[in-house]
C-alpha cells in the first residue's frame, strides 16, 4: 500500500471528481456580493512575524480580490475565524488577516465585511448568512478551493444561500498518468485531503448541515 501511494497519484484520482463538480471558468456579468472562505492564510505564522502569510490555498484570497476589482459595486464578505478555540480576534483570526490584506490592496473598507467566529464550513455558511442577510434577488459568488466546493455549496444552500453560485479556485489534481512518479509525501498529502473532504461531505449530510 505504501509503495502504491508513493508512486501513483491516488489522491488526485479521488480529488478530480470533486474539482470537476462545478465549471472552472464561470461566466459572470453582474453580482451583488462575493463570499470568500478562509483557509488561505496561516494564523500562527502571520501572528508570529506580524506579516501576512498566505498558504497553498492563497488563490481563495487573490481570486476574491480580483473579483472585487472586477465588480467594484459588489460587497465582499470574508469568513474565517480560527479552529483553535483559545485564539482571539483581529490578527489572530483569518478574518483579521484578510482585513489587513484587502485594505493594503486598496479596497474600500465600506464594502468589506468580516465574519470572525467560524471554525468550520458549517459555521462559515451559517454565520456569514446572518451577517450578509442576502435577499432572494441578490446574486452572490462563493470562492473556495475546487476540491472543497461540493461540500461548501451543499452547506451554504442548506444555510439559506439559495442564489449563491460557485467560483472554484486552487485546483490541484492533474491527469493520472502525469502524476505517476516517486513522491510519497506529496501523494500522501493529496490522499489525505481527498479522504478528509469525502468524509466531511458524508458527515455533514448525516448531521443535516448540508443538502
């Protein structure tokens, strides 16, 4: 089993259906708001060095910023606290990091909102819906990693975001043949991410958190 994981990209094979669930190039014309899920910044490193430190999912933040520039009248809501319960607010949460990031990039603070309490996708959907209070006519775009999008969309719709549309980013899976080669740590990490996502989707549906 270990040898199989070391050579073959089993994780990519499992992630590919998740990443293909929604179009990668969504055509957008007019939108009212952008919801950006946390998971793109390192709270510990940012706090330690007093400097924004993005991680391998940085596309959530950078694509959200690009959409904000593209649609200057759209509201921007970032949702992400800290899964470690003893952490506080401000620069000790992802939302605090995002607030600094977007203001440094020149976005008008009046169009920004930050949800600082969520520790998981279920709370992202619930708390951000309460904060945004979108009306049925509003069109919001959800930005998160492509492998995470099926669970995120199922949870957001269950929470009341009936008009939200998916804008997946941070693609990671390659064609199976292209990924064959010795990379035990990389393949193991990909497999871990895929299994975690499938387990999370099943668990959320069982708990009634997702459609």
